[in-house]
């Protein structure tokens, strides 16, 4: 594409989306200025994937990707077709960052260092001629009638531009710089922001016995969230007890579906401790163990089946005296034990806050954004990308891919829209 050098694109935010939007607009021939409030770029990127950065997911095609997107998956079709996960991987490899694919098709840099991803993006921006302004918080947008024509920095400096791309992130981990400024700027241009809530976040649980289990990890459990009879989420995997409730991969994924239900009241969390066994298989297993340990007390008879810290809790919930000799356990008590093992139930009362949330659910209403170019339908010259949009996904590299795809579209959109 041939374009003149005078077109100027201004970018608010130097996170994943801001850097990628800068690269894509600059590669289209625009003069790009990126404004980041922090003293360095990609503070949140640095902590992604526990410092290893799960850059994307290597699933095949949009149809495999979109089921992992929780809010507004269809909005992503165009952006994803324009720049998908394969394109992102090819981009990083072409910039010299070698990648590897791990369990669940999660893609990481071979070096296991998120800093290498940031360095690669910085290098691509440098090559494309992007001018980066650090310690430069953007205070407001400059607007003339229905057009955005620049921005004002907190220092008071006004910067004129032909297009502005907002990529200021959401509300999660505000210490990294994403503290809701993007929503404020979008609102000032007439956009609406849907209800915001922390997501991919641990859950607060009512039962005191949860706190007694603090630090205990459970693998290969069945995990169901429900309100009354309505099943909200069903998963399988790993979880952990904490001083406030529960966390871990399956809990975080479940948290993406629970927020609207929690507004109406507590939600039940039902854990199947032995999902590989049917009730009758588990009953047979219990009978075998009780036969083996018939001379013991109940508290010493479940060690083959459960971690030791869980045994007193399970017995308590099944109303079985831990000192009861195994040979005195009656059938009814055994069936109560069975139902606790297949349905350990807790009451989720709330989600933890933004300081612990991987992402923000909710954001700028996507009906006000053109899905092919990320252009605002409210103001000419305004574009948006990344977490500040009302699009979010499960863990596994999907959220960063949303940032890459929407940012790529916004960069090209801003370059072409002028
Ligand atoms: C602990 C953690 C681990 C994660 N791990 C993964 C993972 O492994 N894989 C994955 O796919 N996703 C992961 N995520 C999610 C992922 O980090 C986000 O989806 C992604 O960073 C969103 O990119 P963004 O550019 O939209 O926002 P951000 O990365 O938050 O960037 C926004 C930037 O804008 C700047 N900014 C804000 N306001 C202004 C302003 N007024 N002026 C100037 N600059 C401003 C901020 O300082 C920030 O640098 C993780 C998130 C967390 C919190």
C-alpha cells in the first residue's frame, strides 16, 4: 500500500494492543506516536503466563478459537480473519522470536521469557519508525464536532493527529497501568461501557472448612457451578483452596461465566472428587478399602482415596464420627460419604477483585465499533483495541490473541481511514 508520510496516528497505551497497533499502522506508512503512562512498555505483558507469556493459542482456525471467547465472539470474525493466531506466530518468528507449543496448544517463547516478547515488539516498532513516548499519560481527546483530531497529555501538551487508537487496557492488575483510563476516554467520545467485572479470578467461598484446607491442591476433579438447578459451568481440572475460598485453572475458567448469576445471589460450587468413577464404582472401591482397613477408625481408613487434610472435612460433611471403627459404619453413613465424595458443595458468594483478576469482563460496547477496522461509530478518527473492548476469553493465550488481532485491525483501519 502506498501512502504519504504525513499521516499521523496517535496511540494511547503501550501494552500488547498498543504496540501491535503501532506496528501495523507504521507498516502502512503512517507516522506513529505511541504514548504510555508508565516508565516502560508492556508492564502487564511482562507478568503474563507467570513471566513466560502465553502469547497465543495454536488451535486450528477461527471455529476452534471462538468457543474459548466468552463475550461477543462473533465480533472477532473480521479481525481474526485479518490477523489470526497463525499470523501472530509467523510475525514473532519472522522477528526472530522462536516459539514452542505446550499442553492445551498454549504458545510460549522458547526462552520462556515474557521480556523477549516485549523486546521483539519494541524492535519491530523501532524498525517501523514508531516514536515511543514514555511517562506520558494521556489526559483527554481533542475533538472537533464528530471527529477526534488529537489528544492532550497530562503535562498539558496538545498533540494533533489524524487518528487516535485507544489501547489503554481494562481494570485488572491496575498496578501495571491499566486502571480504567481507556473507558473514561471512550466515554468522553460518546461511547457506552457495559457492566465491568473482574474475570479469570479466584472465588470467595462461605464455608469455614474451606479455610482449613488452605494450600491444598486437587487435581483431576469435576467442577460444576450452578444456581438452583441451572448449571452455569461444568469443567474438569485442577483447583486449590485458599484463605478466602478457591482458585486454580478450573476455578478461573468458571469465573468467566458466573458474574451475572452472582448478581442475583450466591452460586453453588459442586466438586466431584472422583470423576473417573461412577457412584457404584466408587461405592465398590469404598467397600474394598473398608474391608482392607476394617480394624481402623474412619479417620485412618480413607488415606488411599483422599489427601489427609481433606479426610476430616469429608467425614464432617458426611456426619461420620472420625473415631468410629470402620466395621461399625452403616450403609446409610457410607452412602452419605459417597455423596460428599461425588458432590463436595460450597457456596460462592463473590469474586475476588481486580488486583487478582487476569482480565476485565465488559468494556466498550462492541456495537459502537466497526468489527473490520475497530473504528468508532461515534467519532471519526477514533479506533480501539485490546482489553478495553467488551470481548474476553478463557485462559490459554486467547486474551492476548484478542489484543493482537483487534490491534492489527485498528492499525490498518486508522491508516486507511484517514
Ligand atoms: C497476571 C496476568 C497474566 C496473564 N497472562 C496471560 C497469558 O499468559 N496469555 C494471555 O493471552 N493473556 C494473559 N493475560 C491477559 C493479557 O495480559 C491481557 O489480555 C492483555 O495484556 C491486554 O492487552 P492491552 O494492550 O489491551 O492492555 P494492557 O496490556 O493492560 O496495556 C494497556 C496499557 O495502556 C497504558 N495506559 C492506560 N491508560 C493510559 C493513559 N491514560 N495514557 C497512556 N497510557 C495508558 C497502561 O499503562 C498499559 O501499559 C494475563 C493478565 C494478567 C493480569
